[in-house]
C-alpha cells in the first residue's frame, strides 16, 4: 500500500512540474501543437534554451520526424513558425522568468552569474531593465551590456 501511495505522490508531483514547465512556452499561435508534438520527448526547458534560425529549427523538426514525431505538414510548419518566432536567434530571454540554464545558454553567463541573477530576483523582485542587472553581485557588467538587446523584462 505504501508503494502505491509513493507512486501516486511521485506521479502527481511530476504532472504538476510538467504543467509548470509548460508555462515556459509563450502563449502564441502554434503552442498547442508544439506541446502535443514536441513535449512528448522534450521538456520545454530543452526548447527554451535553444536559439536557432528558421533553417536550423526546420532541420531539428525534420530530424524529430525521422525519429518518430507525428504531425501533418501544416502542423510541422506551425511548429517551425512558433519556434522561430519565440526561440529564434532574435528572440529575447525574459530575465524575470528564465531559469539558470536558459540564462547561461542564451546570454552566455557562467553558472555562478546566472545563479546570482535568479537569487537576486527572488530576494529583490523583478528587474525593470538590463541596467538593473548591474547591481547583482558577481555578474560581469560587460556581458550584461553586450546582451542587453537579447533581454526582455
């Protein structure tokens, strides 16, 4: 009986975490298809930390289809459009919501710098502009300034 309870608890926690993780995907046309087609094998965190151009996203999706992803050509086009618009080379990272791994991969921060940003925003609230990040101890100001155009708040 204990084993059944533990399994149920773990399943509930994983389901809750998965739903919370889906919030990392912006609400935009095509999100429902991305959730249905892509998140069977990949978590939103894997998607969010990539920044690819349209051609590279198209290649990624073609590779996933070869590995068994199921979708119509129209749905695949919608997936590529969604990913390019929200996770393309020019897509911005929301500094107030991004986890450590996304701050590292998109902004090129080291683990301690990304961790400092996450902890600072938890303790002091949301950032309003990239200049606010300059007050975070342990963060390289040159990196922040160089990536200012890639940040959203």
